[in-house]
């Protein structure tokens, strides 16, 4: 975990399934930002844990946001439906959003999950698939940090 990590870039874009979202609109909340692709085997393995944790932490104000890279909208929607992912995901077919995170998310490091503190700083990074227990522990530590 970063003591006082870099600020997350103020990315925004279209959502899988329509609409738009911006990361800056989540300021003041702990945010779990997951970079994924439907073609990624570890992404498929971690998806159920991410969905469970998003539901579990919703009441405590933790927000989840995905960044779907290198997928068509239809493929991304099918993935989200198959794995019952109910939180939004930015649609990033050309890696434009991912490039804004190049200092913290390695190009070949998909999946990567960032936990962003309420102040907008990246508090933790997991390169590769997350586990339910491991990510839950990280989220709890970041939630416990003063605002």
C-alpha cells in the first residue's frame, strides 16, 4: 500500500451499456477501480469476488468502477451479465483511459485493481487477479484511513 500514493488521473468516458462516468465524481468515496477485459482468463476468475465485494461494501460508501479494455460493447455487456457485475464500467476499447494510468497500471498487467482513497490518491494496487479475502482486507484498511 502507498503511504501517500499518486493522485488518480481524472478520467472520464462512455460506460458499457450507455451513459458516461467520470472518476472525479467519486471523490470523497473509497473507489475500487478494476481494469479488465472479457478475453482475460484471470479477469473471469476474479469477477465473482469483485461482484460480491461491491455488494458487500456498497452500504459503507465504497464505490466500484471497472475499466473494460480492448472489448466490443456487446462482448463487455455479455461478460458483465454472465458474472452479474452490477457496478459500472468505462468502455475503453482503444486503451485511452488505461494509458492515463500508465505510471501505475502496467500495459501487460491486466487485470489490475487500484484502491483509491477518499482524497483521490491511489492507496493500493494489485497486479493480477484479486481474491475475495485479499481485496476485502485492502478495502477495509483504506476505509479505516482518515478522510
